[in-house]
């Protein structure tokens, strides 16, 4: 619903203080530009290098070539992939691919990142590295909305947990753990 891929049956969606519930379809792409999205399956472009995959997100918002040349290396450094700019996705580990997806979500300085099971396809050690990186991004001021079933990570991080059951919010804990 935040991405406007689904509409609520009742209630409102407020993002950055703005009611987006009845947003006109032509305004949806502009709303999405204020967000970054990290998918469980990475959704990298296989025929593009790491650099090109990240730059692609900037091309969509019509960033200048100069800005792209500055921003992409900075974000790749932030996610620990400085040395992988010329590599293709199929040459990367799962954790590295997820870092590319995260860099792509971050590159346009979004106010919010939505991450759908960002550790779902990763081994426990790599999953924890990704969650640590997401926490650092959050501490820099970016709002994170993470959907996960990773009980160990939720219990260890002790962040705000909102549990939804059949479309209804059944729990909202400021420093929660996974449901008992």
C-alpha cells in the first residue's frame, strides 16, 4: 500500500505527512521517487554491471551524468562494494547481490526504504551483515520498513515491530521481538 500497488479497503495512508490514499495515478511515480525498494530476489539487471545497476535508478529520475559519476561510487563504498563496480550480478554472491540492491535503493537519497524479506535468500552471517548495514542507514536518518519472518533478527535488533494478521494491525511494540 505504501508503494500504491494495493489500495486499502479502509483507512488512510500517510507518508511524510501527506495523505496518499487517493493519489492520482499520474502522481504515483513521483511518490515512489521518494522511496527506495529492496526486493528479496534482488531484481538486478543481469546484462548491466554493478555500477550500471545502481546508476539505472538515477537515470530514471533524470540525474545528470556528473551527479551519477559522483553518487554511485559513494553509495557502492557505503555498502562495501567499491571494488565490484565493473562486475556483473551473476559473478556476485547472494550477499553481494543484496548489497547492490541496497545501493540501488539508497542512491537517490530516499526518505524511506522498503525492504521485502531482505535476508530471505541469505545465510545467517550474511543476513546479519545486511541487517547491520540497514541499521546504520536508519541511524543516518532514513526510515526503514522491513517485512521479515526472521525471528532471530527481529529478537536481536529490538526495533519497532508492527504485526499484521489478515490485514489488521494486531500489535505495535516500540522495542519488540518476534511474536510468541
